[in-house]
C-alpha cells in the first residue's frame, strides 16, 4: 500500500524519482527499487517522505484516502476521511 501511495502521489504531482531521492538522500535507483517491490522502504524514509510532502502516515498506510491533511498555517489536521467514507 505504501509504495502504491508514494507512486500515486509522485505521479499526480509530477514528481520524479530523482526528486524524491534527493529529498530522502538516497540514489534514484533506490526509489525505483521501492516502487518496483524489489526493496523495502525503511520506516525512517517513509516518515521523511511524509514530513517533506506534509502527508499523513495514515494516508501512506492506506488507512485514510485523503492525502492533503495539513493546513499551511498551523500544520494541524484538517480532515480525516476514512477509506469507505
């Protein structure tokens, strides 16, 4: 689920694997390996990705369907729709 959400978010926002690699301080082939299922994305990288793009771990883990959870001024959750809502 995490990798599907990472790829989905990346493609929707036209973010390249090399851009994510730069943010996470890994080689772009590492990001490709995660997306292709050849490697497991470490939790610290998942958290770094979520923090950088202001995404909820709940979204990345497939618990909720809305990825835009933070308001720009308070960094507070704005809406938590559950999958199936």
